């Protein structure tokens, strides 16, 4: 029996031709999407329909081992996503803190430049110098206020 006349449920030549056209060197290493495309092409070329079981066997419950493995994989992915989100949040918090500190420093600089202690003093009597009085003169001035 030659390979060209091999008896298979789907015409062997059609299957071989579609494998070559899809450039699949090793079916064992093909992805589910590549296999699906190959089967779609074989169905189209042969007119035969395939039973699709990529997601398991219809009507049979999944095994506990498979379900447990899927749960663990999902938990691991969730933990990975949570860690990723935590690092994104920490980076955003740091960015906001840095921005707020920079704005606060800019406001402090603007405030101290605009409102220095010298500028806060009233302008009246700016050029007047207080008279210098001796202790005796101050005492005499006080006495005068009591006499009146």
C-alpha cells in the first residue's frame, strides 16, 4: 500500500495537500489556531465535516485534575495581574507626590518672593526715623502726660 492510496476517512491526498499549503512541518508543534485553520481548509477542500473537540468532549464532564489545574492557572494569572496593578499604582502615587511637592515648592517660592517680611511692613512713616530719647527724656515725657 503506497502513501498515495492510503485508506483514510478523509482523502489522504487532500489532507497532505492542505498540510503542505499551510506550511506545517510538524503537526505536533502546531497551535490550536493553526490546527483549526488546517481543519477548516480540509473541510472546504473535501466537503467532509469534522467533529470539533478543541474544548473537550461534548457531554463528558472535565476531570478534577484538569479543573484544579485551570483554577491554579487562573489564580496565578490573577496574582500576576494584581502585582502588576500594585506596581502601576505605586508608580502613579510617586508621580503625583513628586508633582505636588514641586507645585508646593513653586508656591512657597512665589509667596516668599512676593511677600517678604520687609514688604509686609506698613509703608507709613517709611522715611521717618524715630527720635532717640535718653532715659531722662522718656521719663520727663511720661510725667508730662500725667500732669495733663
